[in-house]
C-alpha cells in the first residue's frame, strides 16, 4: 500500500513537472522576461531595441535615450486573415514619456497606454476598439 | 340795375364754396375708401425674418478688398442660401465659410466674430450685422478680417462687403403652397450645419496645436538629455521659439471657437439629446479639449441610441472599405480584434454625464476609448451627408 502510494506520488510529481515545463509555459515565461527587461530599460530611457513574438504577432519595441518609445507591428500571427495583415503589418506608433514614467502596458497590452501615442498603428487600434 | 348788397353776395358765394368743398371732400373720402383696400392688397405688411423657419435663396454680390494683403479688390456673384430657424440662421459661404448668427431684431442678423481656417493660415473675422429689408428683397453687410499665415503675406487685414437680392418676395407671398413640416432630421440638420462647419475649421487648429506641442516636447526631451549628459541645456532654436508663440495663439483661438461651437450643438441637444451628429461632433470637440470622460459619454450616446444603428453600420462599412477589408473585423474572425477586446477592462455602466469611478485604479472602457477616431474613406460616400461626411478626423 505504501509503495503504491509512493509510486503514485512520484508519478504525480513527474507529471506536474512535465506540465510546468511544457513548451507553452516556457515560451510564455520567456516572453514575460523579455518584456520585463525591455520595460526596465525603457523606464531608464536607455537606447534599446527588442523583437518579441506573442500570441498576437511579432512586435518590435524601441526606446531611445531621449525617452521616445516606438512599437512596430512586424508580423501578425499566421491565423490572422490576410487582409488584416496587409492593413496592419509594418505600422507603428510613437509615444513620448518622461524618465521613470514608462507605461509597461505599452508592451504587455495592445491597447493600454496608447492614448498618449501617435501613429498609424494607434489609429487602427482605436478604430477597432470602437465597436469591440 | 341795383347791385345786391355786398354781404349777401358774399354770403352766397361762401355758401357755394362750402358746398363745393363738401362735395369734393366726400368724393375724396369715397375714393380713399376704395383706394386704401387696393393699396393694402398690393403692399405687403412688413416682414420679420426672425419669425421664419426654412430656407431662403439669394443672389449675392461679394466684394473682397485684399489691397492690405498685396492683392486687389475683387467682386463676384454667387447663389447663397440661408437656413432660418426663427431667431437663428446660418448663412451659406460667401468667402469664409458658413456663418451662424442670431437675429437681434426682426430683420438684423448678428454674426459673432470667429476665426476660420484660411489656408495656408487662418483669418479672424470681425463681428457684423446683416441688414434685411422688410420686403424680403435684399440684405447687406460688411466685415473685416485679419489674416495670419506662414506664407510671405504673413499678416494683413482686409474687408468683405456683400449684398444679396431676392426676387421671390417674402416666403408665402406668392402662390399658396402646402406647408410641409420639416422632418426632425431636416430640422436639426439645418441647426447643425453652422456648428459643424465651424468644427471642421476648429479640428485642424487642434491638430496644429498638438503638432506644435509635440515638436516642443521633443526639443525639451533632447535638451533635458543634454543636461543630464553635459550639465547644460540646449540653446532653443528660433523655430521652437516661434512654435511656442504660435501654440499660445492657437490655444487662445481654440478656447474661443470651442465655446461658440459647443453653444451651437447644445441648442440641438436640448431638444434632441440623442441626436447622432450633435453627440458625435461633441465627442470630437470634448476629446480635442482633453475632456476624455465627457467625450466618451457623448460618443456612447451617439452610438447607443436607436437612431445609431444605420450610422454605426455606415461607419463600420466605411472603415472596412477604406482598408480593403471585406467586413469590419470582429473578435470572431480576427485574433487581433479578439485580443483588443480581451485587453479592454469590463465596461462600467456609462450614460451621458456619468463620471468615472473615483476609486478605480484600472482604466475604464472610457479611458481606453480616449483616442477613438473615425476614419472616413475619401472614396466612399456616406449615405447621410450631414452625418459623417468625407472628412478625416484623424489626429
């Protein structure tokens, strides 16, 4: 009985380990880490560029030493319809901020913080927000 | 022959004169009795334009004196309509766009001063009165304007004088035509024409304000960076100094224009609180003033009322066509749009005038709709020309 219990416990532990180390979870962690690193650099108005692929698509984030942030939609997820890709890919928006006051939602969200930005990407997102 | 006594003769003569005069007076009175009604039939009573609702059509001669700006004096003629709504009226374009005014008496229309876009610059027009004749046959007026712009002219002053004629007489003075009550859409459309035209002049001014502010902010950021690196701020270039001055001018103009425009829309909203165009335009106005919560309130009123179904569909259709999409994308057919929906916090119950929750630390739906814009494809005619016309409100 004890052996069976212990065996079950071991199997359960292995199973939990497998789940926690599944590719999706690992990649999600990697995305969060990359985003966090960029956010920290942007807050300090450091010259840096990073390209991150998430569930929506691939975005390039750039911050400059004069506290200008640029977000470019490089490529949408493959499942997106072609006409949406044609409409959105390559568009960007630019946001001015002050040192220490970078809004992390600009990286972690599609819509957060964009009210203080300008550019085609922002225009399209807000038009799509209107009836969503 | 014995002469009659002088007095008798005189008496006789006087009596005869009186008889004649009495007969003449009687004839005169009889003539007047017939003439006065005839005169009444041919001379209409004085007309007061401040009692009329409808449209009047005029042939207007416009004389513009641009000699102060290096130009000459030009005279043109054009057909101009005036939209009347009792004590207010909107005169069609005679050179500086439509003008909305208020009758200060039966036939004197007062147009307040305003600033209009006059590419490549802008012109500030003086207030003026338009004087109409009581037989509806003519009107006249004159105003001065101060132009400022980035071109070689720079700044100068001129005048525009105009006179209109109308051979149709006063409304209703010819054949009797059935009175057709204007539909509510027509009625409010005529009231909205003026403020909407002013808004279309106002929004580019806000664009300029935002562009100037952006340029100044970029310079300030670079200067602050330089200070961090070297301990010294950058010398301000002349164009930034000019931008600061222009920005202050724009802010003053925007403040004046904004309140006038809002008054025009409120005249409609008081009577038709759910009017789509009034609410949508007010949303744009409030957004341009930085009052995002109030602006979103107007936008939601515009979109959520019963009339908005067709307008909302028109906006969606126009967005789709302008971006070569088959349909306006939805969360069901677009991962991108689905993500937008997921990123938006749950909407609070917002109605016109409701404030945002004070304790919320999460941006509400209203905050996220701060930058709502309406893009209208220049290639698409929206079905209601007064609704969302072929102008781009983009910032």
